[in-house]
């Protein structure tokens, strides 16, 4: 139930929010009251500078195998499946939702701090590498990444600890597995509501099942995250990786990433719920 989604959530630093409560708070801020942050054109420029626009666009890749999470195959939904997925995960729709939330939540001071780093030569090279990694083939990325990790282990290469440091900087409280499962939960519940599947357990029972599988998911995420980081940053020097880790660990950058990560998962969850509603019109039936 977890593997395909887990892979799609670890393509770059910055995919780990503080889950449902933070998502709800962000939506409330975005939809109520005056803006607290930069204007829309500034946010759009910020997304391009940091590569977050590409991260949002790449969410569409996670829809390719969405039926697997329901225990189904894409063919079960007929010819309408690909059209529905393409329409629901429309890049402009997702980007607009992300910009709307960040426009209401990302303060200018934090935006300026992050922008200074990512607009630098090193920052732009990192963004280019991360953007490219988003759309690399999973098999190539995983295979080469694992080979690099094995090589670093054999050679006692300090790069391995730097990659671990990068991954820790984006999730110091280790809430990534909970975030992944929250996306899954929302998709499964929406699919059940749309009568795409029939759940034999209620929401609390489903949450209990997911909690039981969380330790294994945590191990999978750690392994996949290290391989992804090795692949993405293979052309950067130790000094550059250390500079990136220090930049990510800065308190202001931590705030920026917390917001961007939460937005990333909120957009993903929203689109999966919308996809479930669309799949309801295509009507396969399965009991879970």
C-alpha cells in the first residue's frame, strides 16, 4: 500500500510537513482574512527560483500508479483513466493552489532569506539538479543511487554522512511517515465515499492499520531518501553539500521549508481526493 507513493515523495529535500493540523492551518490562513505575506507575482518568482514550481508539477507523476493504492489496475477504469488523471493533476491548477496558500503564509523576511541562497550560483545549480531528478526514471534513480550509497559505504566516504545530514535537516522530527500515510488515508477515504472501493474498517481502524505499518515505512523512506539524495547530488563536492546542509539547517530556512512542505502535501492530498471523486464515475468495485 505504501511503496509507490513513498518513492514519489522523496525526489528532493522538502517533502515533509507536520501533517494534517498544519495543512488545515495553512488552508484557513489562505482562505480567511488579509494576506500575511508577499504578493502573488513575488511568490511565483520565488517558486521558480527555488524550483518549487517543478516540485509541484511533478506531483502529477504520483498519479500514474494511484489505482495500486486501491488494489486496482488503471485498466479497471477504462479509457477515461488517463484523461481523468491528467485533468485532475493539471500543473496550472496545482501551482495556483500552492501560490494561493504561500501568498497568505510566507512572510517576506523568510522569503528573502531563502531567495538569497537559492539565487546564488550554488543554489541555482542545486535547483537544476533537483528539478532534473524529479523527472528521472525511478528505476535509474534508485539503481544508481543505491550503487552510490554502497560505494560511499565501502570507501567510508564522508559524503554519506553529509547526505544523511541533508535528509535530517528536512525532517528533524521524523514525521515523514505520518505525512505519507495522511495522503494515503485521505485518498482511501475519498475513494470509499465515491464508492470506488468498499472499506471494511472505519477511519479509526484504517489509521490503526497504517500506524502498524509505519515502522516499515520509516525504514523504506530512509533507504529511498538516501539513495535519492546520492543520485541527485552526485556531482556536488563535499564542501558544496556541507554548505547546503548548513543553509537548510538555518532557522529561517526551516520555517520556509515547513511551509513549502506542508503546501506540497496539501496540494497532493487535495488532488488525490479530487481524483477519487472522478474515479467514482468510472465505477470499479473492490472490498478492502
